[in-house]
């Protein structure tokens, strides 16, 4: 499998590369600057990948990279949602470009691409309700535009998933292949609702109850960048349909106790 990694110089993207290589997947890194990527990766890894320079907001550039290199899957880690609701970022434009590129490339090849997007914990539903966490913790609301777009796309067009972690810590600055500790991420995952969500009696308190429950749970969802990279890489290597057209929450017992 050939995987196009968009945003390969970012904190998650740079760790996705060795995770994919550790699963014997071919990597095509789509970046604004090849020299920047070269400065971030050891030569032992950089020499194993193909690098394409381009604009992550250009659907045509992304589509060309897909078709020119025969990519079967995409991981988009480019773009960072604005934290405050009155701010804006390039993320919605990037997601729109990736969706258009993957759609058109898949139609041309008559085979839908597998695409992983990066969202945030706020997109997950609060168990027992039809409300997303972002309804009570209104930050990074630009992700709402992304999930609204993805929900309009059936799996026969794009086989998409959106990973929704909370804060991600780096476990190490060392980048090696195979990844340190092997290729088995220690993450629990679930679709739609966060894994290991804790319920509290005070959720029944009008108005403030659900807000307090969200705050009480939020701190336990810290994960590592490396484990999230491995989670996506392993899913692509296995070729499972488990997370297709779903938002995916992750939880790490070790980090939640930290």
C-alpha cells in the first residue's frame, strides 16, 4: 500500500512516517518544503520515502500526487483548528481540498481511497446523549465544519475516518524504524463516543451538569503522538473496515494515570 502523508513535517505527521514504514507501507510525503522535512528526519528514514512538494489547500496538487504515485490511502495531519470560536485557520480549506482530491482521484481510478483525517475529542458524542462534547466545551469548533462535510460522503466515494484525540504528548524525540517499543499501540478506541467515559450523578443537574461531567472527563484523554501514529498505520496495514465513515475516540490507561 502507498500512503500519501499530508502535513508530514508536523508533530503527528513526522511520527506517522516511521510508523508506516514499520508496517512495510510505502510513504509519499506531501509537504511545502522538502528541505524542512529532510532536516527533521534522519537520513535512514528520509531515504526510504518519496517527497512531493505542494500546497495542502490545492486539491489539484493533492490529486496529482495521488495519481502520479499510485496512492491507495491518505493521512491528513496538516492544519490546526483555531482554539477560540471567533478565530479561524486554514484547516477547513485543507480538509475540503483533501476531500475533493480524494473524490476525484477515486472516481478516475474507480476505486475509493482510504483516508484518515485528524479531528479532536470535542467531536465525540457524550454517551447517552445526542450532543457532542464541543457543545459544552466550545473550543476548536472548526472541526464541526470538517465532520459536517465528511458525513455527506458515503464510503463508496471516500473510505474516510476521523481520529479524535485530546492533547497528544511526544513520548520521544527519537525517530527510528522499526518504531521503538514495536508496532502495537496501547490505545483503547471506540466509534462515536469516547472509550472509558465516566458518568457522574451530577450530570442530571440542569444546565451545569453536563458541562461539569465534560470537564471531569476531559483530562483523562491525553495520549502520545507515537501511539496515535501507530493506531492509524496499523489500521491501514490491517485493511480493516472497522472505522470507515466513523469518528474515532482513543484512550490510554498509562497516560490517564499520569
